[in-house]
């Protein structure tokens, strides 16, 4: 005979335990779903490349500020030297006028106007000196010379003070850019440190592959293009002698370079002086708008703000100092957004 007993209901305690276990499982599953995934090698590389590009932008601004600092320092030194010489000349003029006054004093006939000039405020007095008839012609001429020298000296001191302020502002901008560059590079290194040893090795292999042009037997085919000038040929040859040299921000050779440091150094070896920054070098010659019109030795500018520069090597290849962690090497011109070329 079938049993009609009701099935035994689970106890309240057992229900509570089962509910809690299910809730915990759901929570863990949710946490796993929302946990930040480990960054992929490709994503890290993309972000690091972006930081390197930003660091290079800051580097070119740093280079410009440094060049401006050096120019201002020369101007300040020149002005300060001019002020010192002017003060010496003024002292000699006053000494000469004082000798005249001393002679007059000994003879008992010192000119009251000269006495006032020597003992009072010369600038205030000189405004009134022209109305006094006690001055001899020679004394009047001496007083005018001294007044002119004082005014000139005041202008030179003012100019020097203004340049010194500009120099101070430039030094601050230089420090700010230096901090920005270091910050970008440090952040890039932090990202690289999130990769596994295997991923780091893979990235290094990619970089080594790009640097294969360090070995002459693996250099790319540069074609048969002929440089537009001996100067361009000499600059390209000089840059090629530095293949394998490391990229270092702010460096101008001879053992390390940043992008504009390499191009300015190369042209210097060819007997041509170039400005320090890529943006300034962009105006250092005749613009070449088409890639097909480029000749070996021409400067090539990249990115909208022209923060990267290299030398055209022929057959679509550029010789440049690419970025931190890389070395001077050949690379396809199509790897970066080409803007235009410049024939120096």
C-alpha cells in the first residue's frame, strides 16, 4: 500500500546555508567577470609607443627651451659685460671732472655748479645745469657726457634685468619639460613591467628585428637614388656612420642622439649648421611636398606638429633616431605619418 506521507521539508538552517552558498558563488562569479583583465602585450606596446611619442614631443620642446636658454645666457653675459664697461667709463669721467673741481678748490675758485654736481644728485642737477652760466664750456661738455653715459647705463641695466627674467622663465620651462619627459618614460617602464618575461622577450625580439640594419649585411635595399647635393650626400653618410647609436632624449652626439640631434649633427659634419629642433629644421631649406620627389639626404618631417625628423635614405627608407630604447636605424617612411621633406 502506497505511503501518503508528505516529503520531509528541509530545515530552516539547511535552507539558510544553501542560500548563502549560492550567493557566495554568484558573488565570486561576478567578481571574476568584472576583474581587470591582465593587459595584453599588444595593448601595452601600443600604450608604451604612445608615451614614447609624447616624450619625444616634450623632448623637442625641451630642446627649443634649452637653445633659447643658451642664447639668452649669451645675451645676458654680453649686456652685463657692457654695463660693467660702461660703469668703468662713467667712473673715469667723474674722476676727470673731480680733478678739475679739485684744482678749482685749491685755487679758491671752484664752480658752485660743479660742486653741486659732485656732491648732490647728478640726474636732478643736470636738468637745471643748462640754465646756469657759471659753467665753462669744457665743464658743460663733461657734464653732458656724464649725463648721457648715465642714461645709457640705466638703459643697459634695464635691458639686462629684462633678459635675466626671460632667462629665469626659460630655465623653469626647461625644468618642467625635463620632469614631463621623465614622467612619460617612467610610466612607460611601469607598463612594460606588467608584462610576463615571455612577453618582454617577444617585444625585445620585435625591436631587435627592427634594429637588424645595425648589421651592414642586413641593411635594406636603398635603391639607386642620387642625392640632390654633395652636402646632402655627406650628411646622410655621416648619419649612416652612427647606425646602432642609442636614442637619448636631448642628445646631439657623437655617441647618442635624439631625432633632431641626429639630423643637426649629420649636417654639421657636412659643413651646414641647422637649428636645434625638428620644427625649426622644417624651415631650413626648400620644402618637398611629395615623397616621390625626395632625394637621399633630404630631411623628412613626421606628425602634424612636426615633432619627429629623419633623413631620407632612398627607396622609401628613412634613417633616424626613433625613440627611447631604440637605436639609430633605417625604417620605412610609411611607418610614421609623413608631412613633407626639406632640401637643405
